[in-house]
C-alpha cells in the first residue's frame, strides 16, 4: 500500500517504470535530498500536482467558455475570447 500524499487515502500501488532525461533526474534527486524524502515520493507528488493543475486548467477553460456563451456584452465577449485563445495557443 502507498500513502497518497495529497488526498490522504491509502491505495494499491502500481509499479511504473519511467525514463527521465538526465537533467530532470538530477533535479528530482536534488529536491528529494533537500526534503529528505525518496525520489519516488517526489515523483508521486509532482505527478499529482501536475494532474491537479491540468484539471484546474480544464475547469477554468470550461468556466470561461460558459461565461462567453452566456455573455451579451461585446467587450466582455472579446476579452473572454482572448483569454481562451491564450489558454489554447499560448501567448
């Protein structure tokens, strides 16, 4: 069993093999060493953080899209379109 660090639940662990570019692996090891935890724990935390970030980004996108479809103000619509375009295509 593995402790899920952010959700505070116990779940079955699944072994997963990944290959990291050398500079990234060094950063993970350095972070783990500075926090006095295993590289595996750091990787789990980073993956969970990344997944939450993607979910939040998706939620924000649909919130903006909903506001755009409900808006009747042309200025607000243009602003929302620009925000959605930045989210989709970057700056």
